[in-house]
C-alpha cells in the first residue's frame, strides 16, 4: 500500500517537556482514523508535525512523499486542516472568508459549500469575529473541506458543535469517504461516542507515545464484557480466563468481567466447553478506551 503519511521515530520537546517520544505512524488512502488520548498527551503536536507547523527534534515526517517541514504549495493544496483554536480572519464575513480561501485552490466544490451553509444554518453575511464558538468551528470546517482535500486533518473539530451539527458533520465525513474512497481523514476528538460512528482505525496516545494503533473492528472484537450468573461457574470463569481479565466485579448475583486480548469467539468457546452461561456484551469506544488506558475499573 502507498502510504500518504509516513512518520518515523518522531520526537518533539518543548523545553524540558517531551511532548512526543519516538512516534512512528503511517496511513494509506481511504481511511478515517480516530486519534484519541488524554489532554496533553501529544495529539495536536503530532498532527502539527505532520503538516510542518512544528519541526521535530528527531525522526522524520512525510506527507505525499514530501518532508512535512518542506511541503510544496501543490502538496499543501491536497491537505485540509481544522485546528482546535479555529484562527480565522475575523474582520471578514463568512462568504468573504470562503471566497478568500477559495482563491487559493483549483478544486473548490461550490455545491458542498452551499450544502454545508444550509446544513449548519450559517448566515453568509455574518462577521466571522462575532460568531459563537460553534458557528466559528463550522466555518473553519467549511473552509478546510470545500477544496476537496485528499488528506483531511481534523484536530478536535466538533468540540463546540451542538449534537445536530455534530451529527451532520459526521455524516459529511462518511459521505466524503464514500464519494471518493481515496480520501484519508484523521480526526482527533474527546467525543468518542461520535467518532466511533465513523472511524475504521483507532490510534490511542498516552504521554507522548502511541499506546494502541489498530483496526477498529479488531479492537471491538478483542475488548468486551462478559457477564456470568454467580453460581453458574463465576469462580471457574475467573480461573479459565485469567490473564485476559482487565477487571471484574461481582454484585452478589452476577459477575461482570472486562476481557481484553482475547477474541469473543475464543472466550465463548472456552466458556461453552465448561458449560458456563455467559452473556457477551460489546463495549462502546469510550469504555474500550478506558481499558486500553489502564482504567478498566471505570468500565460500567
Ligand atoms: N507550542 C507549545 N509550547 C509549549 N508547550 C506546548 C506547545 N504545544 C504543546 N505543548 C505541550 O505539549 C504537550 C502536548 O500538547 P498537545 O496540545 O499536543 O496535547 P493534546 O493531546 O492535543 O491535548 P488536548 O487533548 O488537551 O488538546 C502539552 O503538555 C502541551 O502543554
């Protein structure tokens, strides 16, 4: 597969703070990648390195085969970027801003612009500097996607959006990918219930490192919950699945086990061989994230 992003051994410090520690990451075409992790773990720093806004202390980052710190205008025009702060030209109206941004690109999609303005209920004459944080974020998204980028980097793009706008935004991401299976979208977010609807790959960071980088379906298949009636072999279950139990809790009638590093099929086989009735329950991404972050005791 031809990677459009290739990051190798990337490290970045700010003074004494090591924000990124020896990160390696690659991405091919046709994928929506969710980048997750606690506040300050380095997500934005990684994304900024990818597009050359930060220079690494060690390691390399390439996008479309060019060094991130030397991206040509042609390559930059293939990238869309929405950043957390949403810095925009405040004195312009939304329409003026879009015209200005559009003047830098050849592939501006007017239909998408109109559709988005309508979907987000944006007032084209509104002055950017006077927009609410949510409307501002919507405008930033619009300015980043209408030139039809092949690589879309979204750093917390939906934090200020209301539920309806978030839903429309996620629909749009799926539409972008479906219309053109060649696009790559990286989205960093703390709203895991949103991004789990669209991502096909999950990258979880912790303290400047990548903890997990995995196909999302595979991740869901390998971290889940099993509930066993007490008296129906709960003790035996603990024994049989020990080493795979991230956390267990018993409430007198039932024992809930959070399992990891075992497939549902394997767990079901082991339990059925011992004739133990267990209900296998898939976990939402938010709960899966807690298990990977070593906080399985907080899984409901
Ligand atoms: N320009 C900078 N100067 C100094 N420190 C910085 C700078 N940018 C990031 N940092 C620090 O690097 C660390 C990683 O920050 P980063 O913004 O990448 O985290 P994040 O995972 O995106 O966090 P959040 O989820 O809160 O947005 C933090 O400790 C942050 O304070």
